[in-house]
C-alpha cells in the first residue's frame, strides 16, 4: 500500500484579486504534490477560500451585494486563476459550504461541552483586515496592528474564549519532542519566545458585532470567530464528524506511512502553530506532521501592498512569458521558507540563464545532433569511452540522489538547483566531447553514439525531475524525444530512450531582450 500525503494551502481570504504572493504558495504546494506523486505517494491536495468575517460583510455592503454573492464572484476568479496555473488540487473547500458550517458547529459545541470554551467579555484593540484582537502593549502608542501596520480600533463585546493557557505546557513539550514540526526553526523560536513563554492568553473565538459567520448553536447571536472556522477546514474537507468520512480516515494520520503538511505564509504561522495544534489536541486528534511558514515574495525588498502600488499579478506574467516561467521562478528562485525577492532583473535573468541557456538550449542542440548524425534515432550506448563520459554518467546518478534528499527536507529551490547544475554539466559535456569532430571520424561512430545517448538520458532525467514545475514544457520534451515511459522508477533506464525517434521542436523558451522586459515588468510594479 502506498504511503499517503495530505498537503494544504491556507484557505485564501475572499477580499480581492489574488497576487503572485497567493500564487506562490499554491504553486509550491502543487509542485510538492507532483513530486510526491512521482515518488509513489497517494496524495490529496486541498485549497479553498475563507469567506466569513466582518471585512467580507463590509466589502459586500459597499458593493450592494450580499456576502455570499460577493464571495461567489471572488471564488470564481480564484478557481479560474488556479486553472490558469494548472494547479492540480483534489478539493476546493469554501467555508460557506453547508457541510463545513455544520461540522464547525459540532466542533464548537464539543469545545463548550468539555469546557475548553467559556463565555466572558472582551475589550481590546481590533484589526478588521486581519480579524485579530491585540493588547495595548502590542499595538503601541500609535495603535497600529503588529501584523499589517494598519490602524486598529477599540472594541468591547461579549465573547466565547478558548482556554489556550490550559494547553500551553502540552504545546511546548510537543515542540521539544517533535523536531521539525515547525519549519524553518526560526518560526518555532518566535512562537515560543513571543507567545508561549510570556504566557499564552485565552483566545476570543466568537463575535457578536457582525453576523456573517457560522452561528454558535447554543447561543445564536454569536458567530464562530474566523480562526476556529477557518482552521477547521483542514479536517472538515476530509469528512470529519460527517457520514462520509473515508477521506478523513485515510489521510488524517501522522505516522511513518502518513504525512500531513500545512504550507502557510509566515504572517499566519501563529494561528497554525499555536491555535491549530491546541484545537486538535482538544479534539483528541493527531497533529500535522509538519507546518512550513514560508516567507514573503518581496517587491524590491518591500512587502507587496496595494496602497504602495508594488503589487504584481500572475496573469500578465503568464501571458507574456508563459506559465512554466512563473512556476519556475516560484519554485526554483525563491528560497522556500525565507523571504524571496521579485525584481524585473531577477525574473528575466533567471529565465534566460536557467530555462533558455541551460535547459532549452541543451534540448535543442541534442535533438539537432541526433537528427543530423543518426537520422533522428537515439543510438545505443556502447559504454564509457572517456573520463567525460564516466563523470557525466556518475553525475546523473548522484544528482538524482541529492535532489531527493533535498526535496524530502523541503529544500525545494536547492533541489532544483541540482537539476540545473546537471543541465549545465550537460552543456559543458558537449563542449568537452566535441560531437562535431567525432562525426568526422568513422572509427569514432560508437563513441559519438554513446555521447548522444548520454545527452538524451540526461535530458530525460532532468525533465522528469523538473516535471513538477515545467507542466507545459515537460510533455513537449517527452514527445520530441519519443519518450513514452516517464515513470520516476525508470528515470535512468536506457531502454526508455534507445531507438526512439526524435522530432525537432521550436525553442521551449525564447531568449528575452533584457532591456525591453525589464521595462515591461517595471511598468507593472508601479
């Protein structure tokens, strides 16, 4: 039986157009899922939309719509973008789905019944965009939200509270005993130093100042606060506390044969790494295997902000440079877990260097030479004739091993760097072996055949390793090289390429005019 792998994005707040920051998270999850499928895992990928809350209600009112009408429009746009990005998700959950709302009510009722939730009143500084309460110390003299730096306002209302303090010791112990539960480790240190050790405060988990949310069954004037509502999606989507719970029984397990991975932006790490584990513990459920709080995609060193005018959207990038270029930049050029930079120079230069020079150029050169020297048929490999051959064959084996070790630790950009290093070695191999000179000597026909075979094998290997990213280009390469068996298990199997008929193709990635493209992208960022 295959090992199971359950991966989730955060559910995205339905308050506006999605940026390349949202696309980044979703692309990364899609890439991870495709890698795990290549390795033989039984995968389930969840994404969705977070549709309740005061901000949504206010935005809908401004537009003369009901909250549901407003979120319906935004969800359609979100799904259209995921389709454009070729995101292969298995389920899209909406927090307005009936099954989700009814299950959240059951969860909240269970918390009340076991006295993890109690009623009191709350006075604090509230940030509407972040749906978060803050203390006087946290907002400072200027009364600004610590997360988004926008103004907060004072609110007092009757609320239900979750006894987070009750589980503080459990959480600290869990962190200590489960190395790698939160990555990068800096996020875990932040949770401990800033929130747990100073004293974990009980969490406000209901609101009465608006009514767009899941009603508390025992007290309908209250709606379930966004974080219990939103976080529960990871289990309600699988059928928790529902008649149809086969997916929950299959995927919500945490042991050597089952992995649960949450991928979230660092700004919501606190909710996923503190509140969510405690919520699960209170329900006597397994915790996720790992939570990765990745960094931001910064625009010239600054966080994207519509007010600053430095937001970039994925659609125009895809239209001009193709989908694979955006997926490549997201997975290969942004260090997963850390902040990454987006500039016109980085985007264009990385495409030209890695996709045009290293990959596309090698594919074109190899197919052209096989066509010219062997009538378009990938020849037999007659063995290693020179040290160049031996080194390349050994490097192909080692690159795959290093790629797997890095990817399994979610060092994703480093894993793909291994592939581009291999491609670079392939281009150097051509320069070292000089096939055009071998072709002039009939006595070196076998040596030339082995060189072409090695190059074809390298391209096949690199394409399979890059296939989670290059969803449009990889199938083109397989077809051009007559490769029908693209299984990961046969990645270095000579039988899958020998005697294949190759077909010339147009350049996978046309070279970009740097000056023109710098200016184009720069105009998008203003």
